[in-house]
């Protein structure tokens, strides 16, 4: 008997704070789901969709996107600078 499973992950990135920031500049987060099968073979999860609930801004250098060919989701770039 063959069994198949369908897994769905939900990631909520609401706020980004970094207190040990060594460099100021543009920061992005990448999210990728990887399963290591027997024998060391890797299987990648395919991102399906995302919802951007942040406020519209004119300072978007790189928008949020799904990279189909590399199987990951990338958040929009956030400008981090010293205060």
C-alpha cells in the first residue's frame, strides 16, 4: 500500500528587530522548506502564495517574491540604519 502526504506550512513574519546589527543596509529574509530523505537526498517544498499586509511604501527596493526555480520565498527588502 502506498501512502502520500500533503503538508502545508504557514509562516507569519510580522516584525523584524535586530539589536546586534553590525552593518546597516538592506536586509531580506528567505524562507525555504527542505526534507532530507534516506541516503542524503534533498526534497524541496514549493512556495505557493504569499500575502503582503504591510503598509504601501515608496521605499521598496526589492519587492517580496516567490523564486520558483530555487524553491524559496523572499521578503521585501527592509532598510536598517543606525540611530
